[in-house]
C-alpha cells in the first residue's frame, strides 16, 4: 500500500466554523463521511453514515459518492477501498491503526495457514489487506457466529486474530477452532473486579459487552454483541442504568436516544481513559476538514492485493445477508 502525504506537511490554517466548512467541502466534492461509533462525538455528529464494521463496509460498497472520508481506523478505510475501488477513499489520520491488525503480521499469518493446510481461515475484519488476501472468509463481530455456523462441521477452522472473539464464538457454536492469540488493547483492559464493584454501587444496572472482552468480563454480561448490537439493546430495553464494556464514545449515541438513562463507561482502573481507543482518537475534526480540503491521506492499493482481499470479503457479504437485513431493519 502507498501512503499519502503526512498531516504535518499540510497548512493548518483552519476556518472558524469547522462543521460548516466540512459540510461545504462535502457538497463541493460529492463526498460522504462514514464514521464508526468509537469516533469522537463531534465526528459522529457530522457523519452521513454511522455504524459498526459490517454496516460501514456495506455503506462503502453501496455509495455512489465520488469521495469517501472514512472516520475510523485503517483496516476499515482499506476495506472501503477494496469493496469500492472506483471511489477515492481518505482517512483523516493514516496512523490510526488497530492493535488486533498490528498483532497479526502477514508473514506470520501465512506461516500459520501453511502449517494447517486443511483448515478454513476465518479472519476478523480487524486485520490488514494483506492478511485478508490470505484468508478464506472475513467476519465481523456482528456476523461471526452466523458465518461459523455455515461452515461444514467436518472442516477444521483457524480463527484470527482475536482470541477473545474466537473463544466466545467457539463456545456459542460448539465448534472447536484454532485461535490466533491476538487481542484488543481497549477491551482487554476491562476487569471483572471493577465490574463487580460497579454493580454493587448500581444494583440492577445491566452489563453490555463487546465480544472482544476477555472471558471473565463476558461471563458477567447481560448482553454480548457488536457495537450495533449493544446500541440496539439499549434502544429496546427500558432499564434505568447500563454498564458499557466497550469503547466509551458509543455512549454518545445512547445518551442522544435516552437522555434520562444512566450509562456507566467501564473503566479498567479508576481515573484512566483506557476505554477510549487511542487509534480512533487520532482522527479529529481538524483532520477531517484538512483531509477533505487537501484530498490526502488517500488509501491506495495494489490491484492484485485488492482483488485477493476482495474474495474473502465478498464471501462474508454473501454469507451475512440475514445479518445485514436485520441491521437495516
Ligand atoms: P464493531 O464491528 O462491533 O463495531 O467492532 C469494531 C471494533 O473495532 C471493536 O473494537
Ligand atoms: Fe482495534 Fe481495539 Fe481500537 Fe477496535 S477498539 S479499533 S479492536 S484497537
């Protein structure tokens, strides 16, 4: 992949009203802003489409805008380019990586696959384009269970790179899977002790967790699901309080929908910001504006790599029709 020019080489003279300037630039360039729920609330508020990894991939695939500004992390912007190569795809900060993607280098993954040639490689979308190209099927947290259930029972499975999601799905489906030992720095920081302390202080509060959390945290959860799943659960339940075991920026949408409900962002220890993803946080409103204005940094990808990474993504889309239909409802 070729990287675009760096943020610090650009002029940083900014307009006073960034929201208006971004809207203006969007109209002029026929651009669409796709944003993940983990983005800063200001960015969520200017997004044309807000969603989880699967919904954003689908939105990127379907858009007829000329330009996609992907407010998320690099693997998400790369996925948009793979699925819709005719659009120009920009990301506000190219350094917005992901600990799961970084913990699964393509060479090591190739060797992992080679040593298990009879296995189907199901790979979480939180990985590089190179790792996607070496995989059979991609999945996200919202379709992983459904995809694993569709794999014939006699086919052994390699699941990468998130060991926590893999273990959770193995438990749900009863399928034994060989797991790559990766994890997310944000979700693995949550502790069972903090949850028990919080539950004692907020009796009756429901714990909603992302499957990237470790098993002891998931064991206490009242609901486990993707970011969209967690948000939907909140919208459909009238409990007075929820403890949220995922990146805490998602609470912005919850508070907008239910201003009188209490939402408690799970800390791993007191006084830390570790429930914020440091990679997602690299994207700011200033960088969204500059990236639209200067048309950089852009996602560019070798066509052979793109075509190889497209196959397992298309397989995912085919196998998750019912999940996509449910999330669109
Ligand atoms: P979702 O697909 O559930 O939004 O998860 C993305 C992610 O990076 C979680 O850390
Ligand atoms: Fe990656 Fe974790 Fe950040 Fe999600 S929250 S983008 S898995 S580092």
